């Protein structure tokens, strides 16, 4: 049987949805993991107040997921996904809100610098390393897919 437009479109749809599902599930797992890490960093264990440094590190953990989500969307677009990638935008919006909220929170009352400003080096320190590694992986997949076409 000769392939027609309808059979080619149906086979293309079947090949794309697993990629979209994998990317959306990966985005929500990354969101949950980063939220858990940020929550542990600012949790008041044994009545101790978190310092401003802890809030900055937790906020940067959440904010550095945004490049990863952008790389996931780019990777999905290169692999043929379209409409399901909007769900990654939901995770990105939640992480941007929580990251900015943590970055704007001052430290405890006994902290010597309660209004310490975040620095560029905070983007690459502490628990943000996993997010940058995931970013490199998804960009590499997107570039490889682009070069293959």
C-alpha cells in the first residue's frame, strides 16, 4: 500500500507524543526536585532562622531551572512536539514565582546582612550545578537533532 498523507500524518503523531510526554514529565520531576532542595535549604530546623545566604541559594536553585525549561522546549520543538510543550511553561511559571519570592525574602533577625544582594556567582554555586548539567544535556540533544535534519 502506498503511503498517503493521512497515514503519514498519523504515523508522525504517534512518534511525537512520547517525546512530548517524556519532556513534560522530566520538567515536572525537575520542578519537584528543585522545590524540595530549595525547601530543605530554608527549612527552620531546630528553631534556627535561615540566613539570607540560604534564601539566595534556594532562590537561585529555582531560578536556574528556567534555562533548563527553555532548553526542554527547544529540544521538543526540534523533535516535532508542539502543543504539549505549553505544560512546561506552567512549571516554568511556578518556578519563576517561587525563585523570585525566595530571592526577595530577607534573612533572619540575627543575620548581619539581612538585605544582601544576589551575585552572579550565586548562579553557579551550591545546588544549581544539577540544573546546569541538565541544561547542557537538553541543549546537546536539541543541537544534535538540528544537525541531523
